[in-house]
């Protein structure tokens, strides 16, 4: 059983940044979370999760993120064993 670290890049829906940040923090308890400016006032949320590969997968986590209010698009930016 290994630990996996995954960083997701989340694009919030229009005017959904604060809602998405709150939902992610409250419901998913990430290891780290921050918002970053991309360009022209567009912001993305970068979230890092660490979990056992036997109990979950990045696909399951991605599906959970997509279901949250305020979340538009989700992509895996980085995934590695730790």
C-alpha cells in the first residue's frame, strides 16, 4: 500500500471561486489549497490531496470535486507516489 499525492487544477464557474474554495475545504479536507491568477482576472484553484492508493484513486477524487458547487472544470496537474 502506497501513498499518492495528487495536485488538481480546478477552474471555478463564473463568480464561483469563493463557493468552490469553501466547498473543497469543508467537504474534501485537502492537504493544501490555494488560488492562483492565470490571466485577465481568471483564477484557478490548486488543490493537493494525499491518500492511500488502496482506499481511493485520483479518478474517484476528481469525480468528487466535479460534484461540488462552483466547480467548472477539473484536471490532474501532477500525480506521484510518496
